[in-house]
């Protein structure tokens, strides 16, 4: 089985809980393990919180698009915003830094992480993947 769920919503902290519930519901319906669900939801929340905190510094309205793809081998989540973007090469992988710690945490939770910024038209795209067991 394979499915893709896409959500587009305002970049507002008030939407984080419902976003987590929606993705958790998809993962639960697919039969993902509790550990996988917890890791994916924590990583998703961190990525979305980064958008809310950093993508729109002038308080202009913006959007987050979340695409969750689930199959028998892995869960892939893309979080894309239309904010100001940033240069991901300036972040290192050090847990002791005060900025970039969220991405460090996501790297620890997920099998892979890719950050692109700016994407076409501005903004940032975070693509994270969590594999089932030994699957790649």
C-alpha cells in the first residue's frame, strides 16, 4: 500500500496541534509503529515550529505545505514554506549551538534529512525520511 497526503495551511502556531494530529492519524491508519509515529511527529513539529518562528520575521502572513508519503518501507515528510529562506550551509551539526539545534534533533530522529533554501520562489523545503527497520 502507498498513499500521499498534502496539506496547505497558514504558518501559524495555532495550527501545529491539528497538523500533528492529521499526520499521526495517517501513520496510525497505515499501521506505523508507535516509535516511528513518535519520531516522525516530533520531527514534523520541530520543522513546522521552525517555519513559524523563523520564516516570516516581519509578521507577514505565510503558508506551510506538508506532504506526507507513506509506503511499506518508509515515511517521507516534506515541509515547505514561502518565507524568507536561509542559507543551510551556515548551520553545523553541533548539538551545543543555540541555532540549528532543531535540525540536529531531526537528523537524530529520522533516517535522512535534506534542507533546501531558497526553493523556487523563495522559502525553504525540509525533506525528512524515516525507514521501517532495516529498509532503506
